[in-house]
C-alpha cells in the first residue's frame, strides 16, 4: 500500500494530504465519541502512532495488548508517550496478544479490534475461533472505503483481503456487509456493481452467473437495503459513457457506491492500482463479526489507519 505519511501534527484530525471523503468520515465519527479498541501486539512505531493519534483525535480509547517491555521500547524509540494509556500485558508472542485482544472484545471490554505489528492471519485466526465467541451470523469480509482524487464520493470495494474464492452464499454476505457499512457512513441506498470480466452472463465465466444470481437475490429480499447490478465489467461499472456505448441502462452504472469483486486476486490488484497509480487513500474494516476489526497493512499510512478507526466507530 501507499508509503507512510505522518499527520500534519499529532492529534490533528486534518489529513496531511487533502482527502475530503475520509475527512468527512473522521468528523462524523468524532462527533459520536470514542470507542474502546483492543490493539493486538502494537510493537512497532506505525501501529503505536496510529493508535495514539486516533486517541488524540477523539476516536478511540486504546487498550494496548502485548508485552509491556516491547511496547514501551517501541514507543521510546519513536518518541511517543504512553501516559494514561492502558497496557494489558501478555507474553511476548503475537498469538498470545491476539487471543487476549479477542477475549477483551468477547467480554465487552473493547468494542473493536485493531491489528498491531502481527500478521493478519494471526489476528483473524484468533477472532474466528469458535471459542472466541466473536463470529456473527454472516461470513466475515473486508471492505475498503477509498478516497480517489477527482471522484465525487467515497468508493467502497469488497472483498480484496479475506475471502480468496468466495462462493455465491459468501458473496451474498460480502454484499450485505458492504451495504451495511455504506449505510453507516451516510449512503442511504448504496448502489452495488457486481464485477466480472464482461457484462453478459456467460457459463464459461462463473462470476457472471454469481453476479446475476446476486441481483435476483436482491430482488427477492435476500440482500437488503441496496441496489445491485451485474455482471458488469469494470469500465461500464465506473463509466456511464462506456455503459451507454454498450446499451446498458442501469441505476448503478457510472455511479456505483460499492464494487463487489469476483475474487481476492482481482480485487487486490484493482485496489493496489488505485492506490499506487491513482493516488487513492483507503481505510478498511473486517465486518460480519460481533465487533469491527481494523485490519490494516504494516505498509499503510498512519492516515489510513486513523481513518479505519473512524470507520470502526461508525460501524460499531
């Protein structure tokens, strides 16, 4: 993801690079007041800085979960102060910190879970374990909220991180999770473009069949509170002119709020192209669990991590 950029000053909720859509999310979340967040194994400067600045911005009350000596050493090395910050000490093992952070969420002591300097699969493995009690009624999935220069609204994209080859039923849950988040950030009736390689149903391309089925499921109320269309190729999902040239009349084409990708591979490539080639900034959450999970990459900017905390406030 994009290289790390620091905020203009510690605690300032203005992003260093103008990001109007993410800035509005920050303001909306800050107005709701902070939530308690269990930060699993925050043993590097980036994860500590993000948690502390999100706290200074009035978004979260962080509970730092992990080995005290390592956390304090990371803070000292980065010139960060931990005054008034709770450290829930564990042994010096990412898995132990993940299990404890998940337990804090399960007991209600934390309202969201945040990844520190451990691998995503270590945190998700602890979160989805049956004994953890955090599983919801749907498949867990990841949603990005992207702020693209020149794009008049935030663009959500799912699932580029968690589900590798989702089934049709998985995609139903992925769509509903994204719709619910879109509504939580202020989009009253989200428009969902279900992507594939082409805009017509072709049995040789299974994602086109899934897309058509998802649209019918939405018609029958199996997916609620959104407008779906698909299959749509990326060009006619994003560009009204492209859709018109192909004779596609739709409420979604040219103005989607959500892009639902056919697989993790496709989505991962699209979102990284937007970040590296179109200067997009993005925040992300894992949804479908009892609490939202801030699952950022260690290469994410601090701004992206703080914006993800804002999304967790809105989704909790």
